[in-house]
C-alpha cells in the first residue's frame, strides 16, 4: 500500500502554499469577478441551493403519475457566490455563471443532440411503429451476438472504469413500469421471435419489456402546428466529470453519505477488508453509493470502494496538514481533489487507451474554459457510441498478489451481489490485469442472453436509440467526415462480406440502419478500439465536457500550478495501490494486461503529493 506524501518535520517539501483567490478564472461575469477578493477571505463550504430537484424515488412516483418531468428552475448562483466560485454544486448547476446558463450540465436536464430528432411523426412516434423496421432482438441475434473473441492488450479494468465513468455523467431517466402484458403509449416492448432459442420455453407472447425514457413536460406532443417540440429525454445525472457516482447528485444525498470530513464506511472485523461503503438499510446485500447502480457488478463495487477509501485517505492527510480547517472545508477540498483525479485518469489514461492514436486528432490540447460550449450529454453518445457492452467478457479471473490465477468471476452470475467482494477484498477483483479485454465489435452471449433475467443489452440499446429519436447511422457518418453510404456492399468500414449481406437482409435501406448497429459493426480505426463513427462521437463528447467545465482541473485558478502538477502525475495504479488491502506490485498503466512480468513496486508509482494544499492559518 502506498503512502501519501504528507508533511512531517523530517521531510523536505515545497514551501507552504496559501490558496490564491481564483483571479485566473477566465470569462467570469462582472458581478462574480467583483467578488473574488471578498471570497478569498470568506471561504464558504456549505451549499445553499435554491433549486429543488427530486430524489429518484420522488421522480419515479411523479413520473409514473404524469409521465414527464416539469421544467427546471434556475439555481440562484449569486445567492452564495463565495461557494460557487470555489466549489461545485452537487447537482452540477452554477458551473456556468453566465445569466441563463446556470443549468448547463446540471442533473435532471435534457440530453443534447448532435442531429435533429428522428421520429415518425416528427415529435414522438418511434421509427418502426408504422414503417417496418427489423426487430431489435433479431438484429442482435443475427448481427451483434457472438462467442468469437478478439483480445486486446487492455484488461477488464478498462471496461469497468468506462462503466464507472458513465455512471458519473449519464443516467437515462425511466420509471420502468412496463411488462409484457402492459398496454401503454410509454411502453416500447420488443416481441421475441417464435424461433428464439433463449425464450423457446416461455409463453407465446413473451417479450423483452422496455419503458420509454422520461421526457421534459411539454415535449413530444402529437398535436399539429409549428410549436411542436420533439420528445426531450432527461439526464438524471449531472454531465460533469466530478465523481458524483461517489458523492451523490444532491446535497441531502451527499450529507447522508458522510461523517464529518469522511465518507461513511462499514468496518469489517476480518481480513482482507478494512472498510467498504455501508449497506443500504433496506437491502443488506447492496452498497450505498452516490449512484445506485454501483452494485450492478463486482468490479464496479471494487472501484466504488477504491474511491471511497481514496477520499478518506486524502481527507485524513489534509487534516494533518491543515488542523485549522473545519470538517466541511476538508470534505469539500477532498471532493474537489478526487473529482480532479478522476478527470486526470479519464483524459490521460482511459481515453488514450480507448481511442488510441485517434485521440489527438479529435481532441486538441486544452486551451482553457469556454463558457459558450455546451456540455450536455448527447443521446448519440449515451444511447449509441458509449454503449460499450461489447468490451464485456463472460469470465474474469481472480489473481493473488503474484498474479497467479486462483479463480474465476462470471460477470453475469455475480451481478448485484456484494458477497464476493466482502469475501475476497478488492485486490483480487481489481487484478483483472491478467485477463485481456475483448474488442467491442460484438457482444458476448452472456450479455445478450443472460443479463438481468429477461433482458438483452443489445436489443435494449437498439430500441433505446429509437425511443430517444437517434437518427440513422448514415447521418452520423456525414458529421464525422465519412462518405454517406449508398449501398450495403460499398461499406469500407465493415470488412466481412457476410456481415454486409446480413445487414442488407435485415434493413430495407442503408438509410435505415440504427446508429448503434452500424457503429458497432465498423472495424476499429488506427489503434482505437472502436470504429471511426463511434470514435468521433465519443471524442466530441469528452472534448465538450472538458472545455465547458469551469472546474476542469487544468483551468487556471481552480488549483495552483503545484497542485495541478500533483494531480497530473496521479494515476489509477496509484489509486489502487494506495487503497488496496495488500497491493504490492502493479503495472504503471493499470489498463494494460499483466501477468506479473512487467509490474513495479507500488512504492515506485508516483505518489499524490498533498503538501501544495498546506495553508498558513490567517491571523
């Protein structure tokens, strides 16, 4: 286990740093710029939001009764200006301080679109309602599901971190009331073909149930007229990369998860565990996390545990460095650091692994905060390009400290169970290193046949794109710089003639192919793990999330130069070493396949130097 580089009387360290006022924040509106000096001396650590957002339970009850979410109220950013200049809100509002933009990137705001919505009636009716479109289950079975595995140099952590990151920035808001027998305009159930081998023992009218995405009230009306607004689905999470999956997306939820400056954990008396997030009161088998999907898979639980422990270790060190700070100050500074570390891992390790040599082509070097940029998560990203279920393998191995295999974890069988992580600890689970990721161009049968009982993620992904009005694949080729397809056979990004023939047999026209299907079938481009269309959409989203974020860790004024340097050298390998039960060696790049031959001692991994956060007490 690594130690943080904290101040001690026998340690040489850089001179103590007094936190500077955020004078370098670019493009601050005049009122906020005028408050900088005052706020430097008057540090506010408690958020006092004027915007009320529903809890998930409240939304589900209200959404079921009225079928939509009401218009969002603005958060009065000027009412607690000193807080908003220094710290993020939990719901993501007041990141952009320009009047009329305070809700950009906030929770319970609409998803964005790269192209206009695609509905049969222009506003709500899914494609395939009247015009024939292939059954998503048939498309998945004939095109997307395959037991054939092409391995990569990256391990299972890449897949799991991608999901962990997804739960920070996006959550499709649904009420999930549809069953096969439900007849309702908000149900988008998919009939299962009679010849389907998986469901052959089920009743004749069996289906894969799906409830349509919840939308903003006043959108999706079928009435004629120029004022009709297409269905506008809602993102329940804030768009920013800010570790909301760890801390929660509203102040009340965040308060319940903390004890003073620390995050609440459950101590366990027996090795290997020292602390895990506490179980839910109603379900002792679930961990309480900032995003309640943290219990879906054991690897995801492992990452949640790592970042909870990381918060508590950083907070403990900050208390030692700054004993004059109160608990709220320690908590907020730690939350700010953890969010910045997540950003550093995303842009310096995760995206270079996922997008390879295409990354620099699509995401230029950071040039500063842009208050005109739109951060909203695009439906094409969340319901298409970033649906990376193809990375999932059926089995992942457990390994000991010498990277020797000691068992297997079946991805599907251990979904939703915390028992395994409590028995084994995080170390064995995080050592996905020896198990290569598969390329994401096809879905493992476990994902299409066994995940979540009667669900098929391939079919759900196709149907969700239609539900949210995502345009056909061909339209996104154009905005990504590719030639528009005119025939199935003239499709250079799909290499197998048999695949082209199957697509032609399923879809009437190249202009009908679903974005998720067409993008997934593309061969990887360069050293990217995905094809050119998905590479383009993923890169565009992460570029906008970076440039539109006033609190992006490299934006001058958010941190001092010394603090930025410390964050930049922090890696996922460090986070694992610093929080594991007995992690001694690791690959410097935690996403690379490892059998133990290229590991280094955890002590040689660059440490998080927290001395730049030491302050000289005022007075």
